[in-house]
């Protein structure tokens, strides 16, 4: 029997952070599927396990508990799976990084596709993306991160901050190589950390499964198509 049930679309986007934390912790889960998600979203709020506007939503089977909103889910998993630092400032920094990652994917997709990318918009956005990348670079530098050793917030083992970092940048740069080039140039320590953490067996296995299940897909829809057009990312069918 699986430990959790995750409701998230069949793409490696916002819900991939939840999948990554579960995989890193060695937990098992099933996926609700796109049809079930649509049905839940269209149903009455009174019948929702937890009120939510859109996925991800996670059901914790043993606790008979449901939680939505990616950062809240990651906080819950970090607390219950002992993946957060013990020091309160580092715990707060961890959740700050989770929320930064959430902001980055919102900005890269123009708030879920409210607008579409044009070459001009992308050129104007590129310096801001580099600034976002510098946040990770400076955070790691302040905590002793090196190209071949260390973790984003220090410590002796990867934590939530590292798993979220690797998931954010490895998924994005794998599907959009131009963004990968920007990361290597603007945040080399972050790029190296991303590779080291993404190569851990549970996360490498998850990435391979995402590639098998979702192909080249990232976030889906017209916004992904426009992002691929301006970055030269590989098309998917």
C-alpha cells in the first residue's frame, strides 16, 4: 500500500517538487490522474478533502490528512519526514527557497500563461532570470557551497532546500538548454549542486520516469510552446 496519493497534472512542473521530496525520502505514492483532478476542481468545495483551487494536492493516508499548495505540502513533508534543518533560521531559509522556486516557475510561465512569450519579452526577462539564479548562488556561497562539495544551506547531507533546488533547475534546464547555459554562466555553483543532487539514485530514477511518462513536456499548453519558441527548447508531441 502506498503512503500518499498525489493529485497533480501529467507534467513535471509544480507537482514535481512534491514527487522529488517523496522520492528522496523513499516514500511511495499513487497519482490521482488528470481526469480525477478536473472532477475535484469542478466539484463543490464542501466535498473537497481540503479546499483548493488547483493542484498539487497531497493525501496522507495514515494520517487521513490532505494538504494543498506546493510550499505547504513541502513544509508538511519536511516536518514529518525529518528533512528540515534543526536551526530555526535555516528552517525559515528552507521555506524561503521553496517559495522562491515557486515564484521562478510562475515567472518563467508568465503566471500560468496569462500572456505568451515573445522574443522581446524574453530578452527583457533574461536579466531578471539571472538575478533569480544569483539568489541561489549567493545563498550557497554564504553557507560554504563549493563546486564539488557542500549543500545550499550547509550541513552534512542534502535537505529540502537541495532537493527543491535540483528539481527546479534540472527539470527546467533539461527541457530548455538555453536556460541551462544561462545557469552555468550566472550561477556555476548552483549548476554544479543541481547536477550532484539530481544524480542521486532516487532523483535520477524519478527524472527518468518523468522522461518516460511525460516526454519533453514541462508545463504544457500554449505557454510552453511559446517558451520553447523563444528559448529554442526542444518541441514535444
